[in-house]
C-alpha cells in the first residue's frame, strides 16, 4: 500500500489517506524494520525513506516525517536513504518557516549525493532549495 500510494499521482491515489493512516506503522517501527539486513540484501527500498515521504504527503504528519527521517539519518548506511532523509527534514523545516535549517539539510543532501556521483539526486536537493 505504501509504495502504491507514493507512486500514484497527487490527488489520484488508489489508496485512500484514511486507509494509509490505518496501515502506517509509527516512526520507531519503520526505523526498526529498516534495520533488518534482509531488506537491504535484496535492495528493497528503505522503509524509513518511504515512510518519511508518505508522512509528508499525508499533509499533517510533519512531526512523524521528521522523526522517521532523523532515525534514518542516525542509522542508515545506504546513501540514497540518507539523501532522502535530508530532503524530508529540509521540507519539514521549510514548512515550519525555519529556512536556515531547510537550507542546511538540502545542502547536506546535495553534498552527499555529489560525493557519491548521484548527480540527479543532487539536482533534486538543489530544486528543493527553491
């Protein structure tokens, strides 16, 4: 459900927000699930990154999105997860009006992306700055 919700166009989600809210585990559970090596072994998407992005898209769950992203930054070794967590934290900071923190997160994500040669992710971080 989570991936279907995230990949559907805005406003045309085949999964209702209420259904996703009933399904969504709390941030600590997402972080704990992301620790399981089997998910990373098969190169599944990060539950932390997907969960944080879903909380953002739900609209009124910024605190849960930030908590999930902070947990991802604290524990993630996968660079794509780290970059997405920086982007989520930047978006939450921007929504709260803390532009300095938002800029810091977007820049950190862009620097990590550039260091690994993930230039398209660097561009996404730069786009978020605007």
